[in-house]
C-alpha cells in the first residue's frame, strides 16, 4: 500500500486511555528504550481497542485529526539522527 501510512502512538505518561482520530493505528508502548513490539491495531466497526502489550485503551473520536490525541502528546515521532 504505497502512499498510505499508519499513525503511531505512544503512552509514556501511562494514561489509562487515549482518544485518537483514526481506527487503524500502531501502538509502540512508550518511547525507546521502554517500547514494546510495535503492534498494529484495527478497531474495525468498534470505537475502541486495547493494546495487548501495554493495555492502553484507544478510543476513536471522529472530531480529532489523524495526528491528534487527547490527552495531547501521545503521537509517536521518530527523531532524525
């Protein structure tokens, strides 16, 4: 699927749930070195999903953009080296 990207999210702060604007995502747990295997999650017809590694509950919120989260700051970004 060239040209399509799956947003990645992290939960360094240990939030019990994170609202996001997409239903297909990648959970990385916390930022390295405390990350877990990057887990692809797909909510399908549901509006929430739990990551099987870190137990973060992701909740779909259609009013958010694909890179927005509530609470803010949970979008994963790779730092350039």
